[in-house]
């Protein structure tokens, strides 16, 4: 499948997890998935707000609780979520800092070896792990036990399905 070229093409080339190369200017930053020339769909991110993945209240809690070390990104956000994915799945995530290229429209471009729904599930799973780690340091055994009990009942796939339906993310547009 041939992807359309953006006028004035050129710029940063991103090597995708499958080995294909793409000019980042070819990407429609509004799309959550990219149909790769290899035939697979790739989850992608052009730095939407973290509320794309998580409820507003949880993003607020994370912003208050998580201390970042980046002067460029002092507030916990999507870049931190994608960094967690990259750390967990280093061979399945490609990224490029395109902040110096005003024609791209984003600071960092991310592409994964998973489709958009699986990327969403992975983000939720990693945030749950982060929360479990934080709760494990609490001094209240009852809070730890309650959290663990609730997490045994928590179905990531069902949460993602409901969240995507509420946010109208079920139709992950594909860039063509």
C-alpha cells in the first residue's frame, strides 16, 4: 500500500518495529493507527493528552503523585506513558524527536508494533503496575489488601472496551 506524501516531504525517517522506514511527515497526527506498508496496523501517538488512555481523575492523581525529572516535560503526560511502554517493550516501539521540524506538528512521534487497542491495553496494564508498586509502599495493610482485591476483579480488556466506547475511540482511524 502506498502512503500519500506530504507536500515538501523529507525530514526525519522513522524505522518501524517491522523494519519498514517512514518519513514522519507522511503521518496524519490525528490518527491513532497507521496501516504499515508491511500490512500490519501500528498504534501510534502524536502526543494526545493522556486522557486518551485514562480517565481524567486518574490523570490528575498521576500528575500529583508522579514526580518527573524532565525540565522539558515537567507534568506527567502521554510522553511518560509512552516511555513506560518503550521501557517494557523496547523492540516494539519506535520513536523520533521531531520537535525541530515545524512541519510535523508534534514533538515526539511514536509507533508501536501493536495496534491502537493493544497499545491502550498495555498503557492501562502498566499504570496498574505503577499503582500496585506505589500502594505496596503504603503503611496501611488494609489499603494494600483492598487495592489488591480490587485489582483481581479489574478486567483490563473490559475497561479498555468501555473507555473506548465512551470516548468514541472504537473506530481507530487508519492513515491511508
